[in-house]
């Protein structure tokens, strides 16, 4: 169980709940909010528990954000599916107020498995400098739950290679990959302090690894909006996930 994992309700069928803590939040202490990647991780864990199937794909819309100490409820509803696959809708609220909506597909079918995209050659995490985000980190918040190292940063190409691992003993899960993929808006210096509008995540594998390598390619900036794609790999180069995001650039 991770620090964001919700518990099934004993009174409402299909509902899962968790109370927000500082470890789930980013931002200044007076306006701490649950990071979107955490909200997606909560919803993914709920979907996997509700269907008893592994996550394949999910897309979430960040309409608003929960605050520290608020009760986060996830209501799941089956849209379609059979023995192999299930498609669900998840509505996320904070203290009864709707904040996010997510759709997801879960399950798998027997068949071939082949990875086409390859991890680039990068320095090991121990040889890379630590990464800080002063705009969103405060003592004890989500940023301090992870060790992050910058392996490459090329703002002209909109490219970043970042190693990341949780400081707690947390296994590689779809929820964790949703959370780590949401650091996309920190991949370019002009995006830091921006606001995520959505995240679409596709899970390729959940193989064990100590460090996760996030390869983020910003697609471009357009009229105050950033778009980008992130691939996540194990240290040995096994693809974990691919994700894409839209975010608002910070006002300058």
C-alpha cells in the first residue's frame, strides 16, 4: 500500500476514499494542493481494486485540486467490459466538491509482447545532480517523497532526462507511474510553476526497478499552453509507460 492508496467504502458501493496529507501536496504552505499525478494515482488504485484488473490506459481531466486534509472520494462506475477488459469512469471529489474526472481501461489479452522504443544512453543516477523545484516544494511535501536527478537538460530542444525514485519502499505500480509522469511540467524551465490540464497514461509494464528514467520531450508551446510526451523506463531499459499532457504555462 502506498501513501495515496484509498480504502474501499463499507457503506457506498464502488466508492474509495483517502484523506489528503502533506505528502500528497505541492505548493506554498498557505495554498497546498494535491498534485494532479497523486489524484490520478488515487483513481488508478481505486479502478484496479474495483475491477481486480491491471491498468492499461487512463486519461484524467484536472478541473480543480483537492487541498491538504480534505477527504478525497473516488466513485467508480463500470462502462463496459468482459472477462479480459473493463472500461470504467471515475469521479473524484474533495469534501464533496467535484475536482477531477477520469476514464480508464483495465485488463489484458494473451498475445505477443514487443518493445520498439529504446532508452537512450544516460549517466547513472549517482553521477547526476539532484533536481530541486523551489516553486512547489516545502518541508515535508510531495517533492521530499522523491529523489530526482537530472541526467540531461536541453531547453532549446525541449528535452529532459530525469531519474526519479521514491524515498519510501514503494513498488512499481500503475499509480506510481501516473504520479511520476506528472512531473512533465517541470521538464522545461519555462513550464515550472505551470498548471496541468490533463494527463493520458498508457502502461506497458510494471517491472521492478530502483530508479525510473523519465524521458520528456516537449512538443511545443502555443499561446500560453505547453504540450509534451514522457516515456518512463527501468534502469535496464524496459519501457514502463508512455504519457502525454497539456498544461498552462505560468504567467510571467
